């Protein structure tokens, strides 16, 4: 990649024209340089604790460029401009851009009282950047930022208190993509309920777009149902929590608690499915609606939420991260580089809660396969899938792992129809569970004839039903090895 130099950003007292020219000169085909320059420039706004009215046009100009980078992240041209060794750095820095820009807008909210129209625009932009930060976490399977839901809920609460929830937002000469603060907030809350960490790569952003059609139909209200109902959640506008089912709320009588009813969305999506034959457009909408209803199906069952009993723990463990690393460890017996240890703080029959005081030396993405070493030492390795991850206010990382039962072995699948191709995998067999193969996403398919090679035996069979373990791992049912 050709070395380039980016001039320093204009000072805080610069004219908007100067900043506009500087932003236009940023090398957008070189995301590493562009994002680094923007981070440095926006840090000055964060350090400006009480930005004045004259700073808002500059802040909006920065917002335009940050948004362009946010929406370009998954495009081939953007990814082609990043060196392989810097992909994790760029992923993290792009999230930091939205967080710093949000903080600058939040500082503007607390500056000398802005005019009503300016207050609405500032509040919307703060909510938008906070939403971008969370959406970027979902699409990259990274740790959820600390206090993110507290900030989102607080922006909604401020808009509600001032009667600005449904007021159209306009910045500059054009209205914004979302009609108002209420629509954007509901759309994001629906995305959190769709369990985006379980979606394949790229689908979290698509889901957010699909939800835009139905978000305004949902209701957020102070009235609560007299009895538990499916499709109704609780929002505490003073807490750092996403929408919660009724059984998870300690009290629905708090003045900051609202009922979030998604049943109108379900009815609207059902109408789209019924009307699928009206036109080509309706067929496309029906496919989107069918896909969305599938994501929300677990929330629409009238079954109480049951939290599994958890036990406190004070043990430490090392993690081997990634299917390939776990397989190599099992096959060779050579200890890999594992970085600083993790603390096991809670465990249950189905999983673990871990914490690391600092940023882990080896990143763990949500959906990644990991192996816990020496839990306990006599039982070998415990496989798990990273199901959630969040950054805590003190800078530590919390990680939730789902256990994969069974004794695990390194294995290789040789494709019978293409004998030159072999696929590395893991073979897991539990006493009371279906024997399965774990492979990287979309490397194999159901019905394919393969030869399974273990350390001491071989077996030929056809792959059974594929179950999606995570966005990165597929699980195939196979007959027990002879």
C-alpha cells in the first residue's frame, strides 16, 4: 500500500468551508489513514467540554464523513483498502469514531441551552451515533460498549420529556433517513430483540433495514397489560438494559419503565406475507417479513422466561480461540499462545461467564469456537461458543460461553467426490447427545459423502442435518464412530 500523508484537521475555530475541503481530501480508498485522521480530529471535540453554537456546523460535517465510513465498511472497496494485519485495528477504530462523535454531541446537549430546533438535531445525532456504535458491534461480533443501553434509553427519555419523539428531524437542507427519534429508537430495540449475534455475517445490517418498515407500528407506552402477554417487553429508561421480558423486570411501577409492544409489527409483517401475490414488490416484502418473523418467533411463544441456576466461581482458565487453533492443539499436543488468563465468575450446566481485566491479547469474536483449558485438569478440554461479549465501565471484558457437550477429537473430512479436498474439523461425542462434526461455516453441506479420519480409525458416511452453531461454525449430525 502506497504511503500517504494527511494534513492536520482545521482548528476548532475554522470556517465550515475549510473543514469541508479537508474532509473531501481524505483518501477514502485508504480507510486506515482516513479513520486515523478523523479520530485525531474528533478527539479535539471531545476535549472541548462545552462546545458552542458555532461548533455545530463543524460537528455535522464530521458526522457526514463518519457516516460514510460506517456504511462503506462492508463494501469490497473498503475492505480491499485495509492491510490484513490492521483489520482488527480498523474495526475497533471505526467503532471509536461513532463513540467519540456521540460524546461530542452529548457535550453539546449539556452546553448552554441550544434552541429548540438545534436541540432536536443534536439529540437525534447523539442517538444515531450511539446506534451506529451498537450496530457496528453486532456486525463485527465485538464486545458491546459499556453503558450503551443507558445512553440510548437516556436520549429517548430526553426526547419524551420535551415532546420531541415524533418531530421530524432535519439537518441542513435534507430530512434524515429516519422520520424521528421514536422511529430510530424502536428500530434499534427491535434489532436487539432479533438476537443479531446469532445472525450470519452481513445479516445484522440487513435486518436493521428490514425493520425500518415495521418499527413505527410498535408502541412504547406507560400502560401495562394486566397479565403477561407474548410480544410485550419492558424498557427501563433509567437503566443500562435492552428490552426485557416481563419475567425479568423487578418492578413495572417505576416511573421510568415503559411497555414495548411488538405485536403491531407482527400483524403488519403477517399482512405482507398474505399479500405476497399482489406484485413483485409485495413478494420481496413477503420474503423480508417471513425472515423477520422467524427471528422473533422465540419471543412470541407464551412461555415464561426461565433463568438457569448459576454457581459462583473463582477459577482461572486459558482460552484457545478458533476452530483451527483448537484442532491444532488437540492434534499436536503443543500448547498454543493463549495470552493472559480469564477468570470464571459464574457457571451453569450449559455455560460459563468469564471476565478479563484488560483487553484480551487474543480477541474473541461472538460466535467463535473456543476451548477452555484445565476445567478441571483431569477432564481435558471443554469446548464452548462465545454467545455474547460486553465491555464494562471499568475497562474489563465479560464473555458468555455456551458449552458444547461431548469428548472432542481433532478430525479431518475427506470429500469422496473430490478426493483432493480435505476439510479440518472437530468430532464431538457425548453420552446422551447426538454425535456431531464442527466445521467452519459453509465448508460442507447436508448429504455429502465424506470419509471421517480420526487418529485411530476411519469411517465413511453421508452428512446429516446441518445445524447452525453460530455465524462462524456449522454443526452436522453424524453416526457414532465404529
